C-alpha cells in the first residue's frame, strides 16, 4: 500500500508540472503561453529545491505541508482552468487523497 501511495505521489509531481506546461500549447495568446511557461518552470524549480525528498534543502514538517498545499493548490487551479471541471475535479480528488494518505502513513520523511 505504501509503495502505491509513493508511486501516486511521484506521478502527481510529474503530472502537475507537465499539466501546467501543457498550457503553453493549449492556451491562446502569447501572454497566456508565457504565463503557463513561467508558472510551470517556477513550480518545477521550487519543488526540486524544497520538495524533493533527496534535496539538501528539503523542507519538513509544517513547512513541507505548506509547500505541498501551495504547489498542489496552484496545480488544482491550473487544471480547472486548462482542462475543465471534470479533469480538475479528478485531479483535486487524487491530490487530496494522496496528501491525506501520505500523512496518515507518515511517508513524508519528516
């Protein structure tokens, strides 16, 4: 069960960044494309630096939870905006379930 939860977390990290970056191709207008590119790259860089478990600067405890809520909150907003209500709701459900299970099973590494 724990390995499934960790695998889903890995997939969520990848899907979040790739989903936001897909806005570069799916959105109209140069400013929207630039916006999605900047947000996607920023999320990637912040997560690599502070969210990745093997990072030298990985956050723990409440700071990690706040980072997760902010990153996945941005992801939720972007998924609703890019892909509509159905995909946004599915993404939200998976994110919330994974976050809860990560903390219930103490898989955060804090």
